[in-house]
């Protein structure tokens, strides 16, 4: 491996600092792609991820530098290609990159046409495939496959005459992202060494970015799940602080906020709860949290229910359905309790929503708890 001089060591330190010291949640990849392009003396810089679906692939993120197109145009172009391809993608399998290609620098040029003259020498052209254990007869097959699948795309984005220097950043067998640079002339040992030295920092940072994207989806899933509960529900910290609440929960907290911390204290002492039930939520590296759900109905719930029913002009049957809706029962459960068809319950629910002038069950429950 080519030793780096003091200037390159400083450049490498700057790149590592850019990756490692920026606050999590701030997307560092756009700035990194620009900086990497400069440090590697490249014409283009690129980083992208592939979301592996059961039916098709799609681009999970894309950052470009030096391309003659907007990010939106580049995303559409790459998305159109990714969506039509299965395994392998280019010279690797994005669903599970070959072990020999994970977190390893590779320099190559895609043979877009049969007559294309590459600036790499024969030894330079064969080295990547030897390094990855690809037999000579396999090289021809793979080149033909990539040329057929990607030739038009590479010409469209001006990469058909360029040499690639890239690394597949992986977390075990999972691809975190493709990171690389392109230029018209072969990369030197200096650039290869810089890219190789940067891999551990890239891997750490892209793991963080991947977890943050997953956390965003989990947060959305949690919010949807809490709304589906129907009853007022909250995520509570071990100190009694409400970290998140559903629609009905926010309305309930308006009048009962002080009860949550006290109820949690009783639960932690092993005492039975009256209004709130708690379920521990465990996540490595995070202090204990609890899912709290309001159980049953407050003492004045019966009077309140009949008050709002009279105000909204509900029938006796609609009032009964409303009472079970507020307790978080599904249409199917309500139908079983009332001895009628689920479709009948759906009709009752639709009429109740219309009379209450709300558009969802969660908004309806909130209105019931806010009613005086």
C-alpha cells in the first residue's frame, strides 16, 4: 500500500473529521462527495444506496458531484435503471455483495462498447478481476451483461469513457452504500490508498445514517400503532415524562397530565393500576420507557358519553357503538358484542363521524375526551 505523505495525511484527517464529528442526523454525504471528489482529483463523485424489495430495487439515497444534471434528474435516471434490474447489479449483487467485494477498493472501467479502447493497461484492467477471484471466462460474460444492462445509462450520464474508483460500504453482508469517484485517467496509488484509509470512517457513518432512516420509519410506525389503539396511549420515560402520545392521549393529558407520573410510580412499586396499564419498552442503549394505555373509562364517562350523544343527536344504537369505539374496540369486536354484521357497525361509525363532524376515529375519541 502506497504510504501517504504529510499533506495527504492532513487531507485524510479532514475527511475523517467531516464524517465522524458532525452531529448525527445531519446528512454529511453531500459534503463528503464534494470533498472526496476534490481529494481524489476526480471529475465526478457519487454515493448511492439501493433499497432491496421483494419485487424490485429502488434508490434509497443519491448524492452527486460534478455531473451535468440536477440531483432530481440523476435520481430519476438511476431509479429507472435500478427498478428494472435484479441480481447482479453491475459487477456486484446489491442484496448481498460478494464477501470479496465488501469494504474493498476497486478500480475499473466498464467496457461499454466492443471496440472501446481503455486507458488502463492490460495488467491494470485485469487486476480487479484477479483480486476478486473472477475467472477470465467469467470476465467476458460479466462485461457483456453490464454492457447490455448499463451501456445506455453510462453514456447518458457521461461515464462511458471514465475510470471508476469505488468501494461497497457494507455492514456484514448488508450493503450500506456505493461510494466512489470517476475521472478520464486511471487513479494512482495515492488515491487508492486514500480511499482505502477512509473505509472504516465511511462504514461507521453510513451505519449511523442507516439506523437513523430506520428510526424514522419506526417512529412513523409507532405513531400509526398508537392511533390504532383507540384508547388514549402514551410512551412514557422512566421519570414519568410523556415522550409521545396519540391524538386521544393528548386530549386526555389536558385534564390528567399529573396522573401519569404517579401511576408509573405505583406500577414500578408493583401496585395494581386503576386507570393506566404499563408495558415496558426495551431498546439497547436507551433508558427504560413504557407504553401507557388508559384502561376502561373514567367515572364520569357514562354521563359524558350520553351528554355528547345527545349533543350530536345520536341514536341509542349509535351511542352504544360510540361507547365501544372509545374503549378502543374494532368494528369486528363491536359487531360480535352487538350481535350484528360488521358492515352494520361500519354504517353506524360513518354516521357517528358525520354527526360529530370529524373525519377519523382518533379525532372522534379526542372530541369525546374534550367534551365538558
